[in-house]
C-alpha cells in the first residue's frame, strides 16, 4: 500500500491511502461519517450549499408562477401548462446539455445556466412589478428558466467528480439528491408563505437572489490544473457528438442495461407522480391542502432516502440496494392504494419517496462511474432523458389504465409490476466502473 498525495480543492484537504490507484477505507465509517466525507472539501461544500439555496429558490419561483397563472387564467389547462413548461426542457434538451458538459468547461456551462435562470427571475419580477405580465409571457419565461435548469444538472453532476475523490462520489451524489428533494419539500412551503403574505413578484426576487449566490460561488471556485485540462469530448458537429455519446452508451452492455432498467423504473413509478392529485381528491375527498400533505410526505421520504442511500451503498453492493428499494417502492405503492386513512397513505408515500431517490441515485452512480470522463456528461444526460421519458410515457399510459379501471387499481397494478421488475437484474447487471486511467477526472 502506498500513500497518495492529499487531494486539495480550494483549500479543502483530504488524504486517502490507496493501493493500485484505488481509494480504500480501512474500516467502515458511520452513517454520519459517510455523508460527511464530501464536506471535507471546500469546493464541494460551498457549491453544495449555494446550489441548495438555488434549488429552494427555484421551487419558490415555481410556486409564484403557479399562483400567478391561477389568478390570471384560472383554468386547469392553463395552470397545468406551467408544469409542462418547467419540465419539458429536461426531456427536450437533456442530451444537448450533456454534449455541452462534455465538450466545454463544466464550470462555464454551470455559470451560463445560472445566469440564464437569474435573468429570467429578474425579468419576471420586473414584469409583475410593472403590471405587464401575461399568461404567455409567464409560460415563455418558465420554459426558458427550465432550459437553464436542464443545462445545469448534467454539468453539475459530472463536475462533482472534480470536487471530491472517487471514494466520496456516492455520498456526494446522495447529498445532491437530498438538495433537490429537500428543495421540493421546503420550497413550496416557503413559497406559499411568501406569495400569501407578500406577492408573486417577491418569490421571483428570492429566486433571482439565490441564483446570483450560486453564480458568485462558481466564479470563486478555484480548480486544479488537472481538472481544467482534463480530456473533453473532441469538438465536432452537434449531431456527431450526440450520436457518439449514444453509440458509446448503447454499445456498453452494462450502461445499456442500467438505462433500460431505469427507464422501466420511471415508467412503473409514474402513477404515484401523475395520479396523486386525483387520488387525494377521490380517496379522501380532499382539495389542494390534502394533496399538499400527501406530496409533502413523499418529499420528506425522498429527502431521507437521499441521505440514507449513501450509507446503504457504502455497506452493500449496488445490485442489492436496487433490489431492496425497488421492492420497497412497490410495497409503498400497494400500501398507498389500500390505505384506509391519510396516515397510512402518508407512510406509503414516504416509503415510495425514499425508495425512489435511492434507486435513481444508485443508477446515477453506476452510470457515472462506468463512463470515461470524455462521455460522462452525455451518459448522465441520457440517463436523465430515460428517467423523464419513462415518467412521461408512463403518466399517459397509467392515466389510460386509471380511466378504464380506478386510481387505486392502477397503483396496485404498477406496484405489482414493480416487484416483478427486480428479476431484470438477473439478465441486465449493472456496469462495472471504468479503469482509473480512463477516467482521470475522478481517479484521484
């Protein structure tokens, strides 16, 4: 065993003993120690904190946009378009953002995305303050802001490997998932309070300030020369770059298996996302408040799963983690469908929420560590496209099933299929990590 030089990122120092280039832990760390590992690196800590506030700001902006559309055009079709405008860019531009993350400096890609998000938030605030906001302007601004968010995510996730060593990557990804899901839980509550007590334009101002904070942190991120000069995808035509990334991912049996399995997981899990509002209304006769409580239970479970998943992966093989939490997601869906009261439904949704995040982050980690640095951004963006695509197609299909049967029956059917889907691991194993000399960005 040889000692490797300490890894210093923006004055954050951490030393690992290695053998043959691999990071080793001499003894298992506690759950808190596992999650706290990435915070030993100042670059990760500052960017993570800033992105947490930016994620919360984005959720607050969404609340302001929904409420503003409700007051301007209070029809279900118009209000639902706000959700479409915010999520459609992920499905449309995830692969393009992956190309950008591989071909250009990821720090610059993240900066550009946050400048776009901040500019949109400021524009919305100005339009509201001057009384010039319209439903069309709100939808266009929401769509453009969603484009910025879609551009940011692949670059941020592939750049995490520039901030922590490979031994801390699982915990770092878990913390990233926690940031997103905590924002989805806390953001709507804070946003609702801001909109109710103040005005929607204040929500947009808060979002702009939070994005500006992340811009400031990214500008001050001091990187090592090895990270700045890390190999990038060769500059080539957009279509050629896209097809090159797709060919690599589909040509790798392990990555292809992970993509197919994650797509199916998104498809089978989509009823919980798509039909929850109607479930709250029909099962318990509730309105928006009941839906908010149930959605909050799912979000709280997701936040807990983001933290607990890292500890599980530190102690168990990823395949075992996937099987356990695919099983618990299905059981959570069944519990929700058969719930006699809100408390049981909340417990089932919390179980499903935590399972969702653990499964998605485990697939994320498997694909990221199996991809060489020159294609990592496109592999992650393809993964996001598969998850979102499974959700989008599943929402439509399961909506048709619910129309022909009932929402409860749809939850039961999808939950049972989720249990059966665990058998795919026998024929579609996860990919193995790439050798360190092929992945210089995370081979520290």
